[in-house]
C-alpha cells in the first residue's frame, strides 16, 4: 500500500501532519490543494433561445490550509443565457478554490434531465465549480451562460471592521498630534 501522491502543497506550514489537508484520509478524501469551498443554494430561470435567471446561496470554506481562511457567507448570481430550459430548484456543489474565487464572472454549461440539474462553471482565472441538485420545471434542457456573482462573508465583515478600527485609530493619533503642536 502506498502513501499519498503528493504531500500537503504548503508542506509543514499547515501543521505537523501532512495528511491533515485531507482530514487524515489520504486514500479516500480528495481536496486537490486543500482549498475547496462548498456551495448550497436555490436557483431559477427561463431560457428560450435567450433569457436569464438567478441564484441565491451560502458558501463555506473550512480554511484548513495556510493561506486559506475559514469563511462562511452568502452569494447571489445573475445569469444571461442561451439555450432552452425553464425551472427552479435547489443545489449543492464544490468550488475548487477559495471563496474569493466565487465572486465575479463565470462561464457555465447547465443540463437538466428530469428532476436533476447540473452545472459546470469556470471563471476567468481558471477556477472551476460543479453543482448538482433537484429542479422542477421543463423536464429536459440545457443552457450556456455567463454569470456574475457577488459575495459577502465573515471575512468581508472582519475586513470592514478592521478597516473601521484602523481608520479610527489613525484619526485619534492625528487629533492627538495636532493637540501637541
């Protein structure tokens, strides 16, 4: 029996165990770089040659590797599509990258067969995601689309709070310096 194909991409920086980035199960657990972000949401839309839709969901990144931070948040997407499909549903999936890669523009291919919907998306940076779920609507169809996604998570709230704190500290320091002149 062999060991893992490749050790943790960040080496021992992520901890003493180079198996930890796959939850100590290197033969059964796969997270190519320890960067996967998990997605769940609801979506809907209508496309008859041209059309669009949208999605609303939550994301979660456990932050298991150095350089990755724990993050959980919400996202919304607007889609412009070409093809033939109509319906709405619920889905789950994986973004093969950090949560920050969820925001922005992606190019997508979606397919609905009966109650099952699936979508493959790739962003301009090459990071991809795959989602699948249950839908109600036309029992078959497919679309090619471009999607714009916005996110807001715990890391965004923390960055906003830190920025407000440091701005207040700088203003207080400036006011104190002005009093001593």
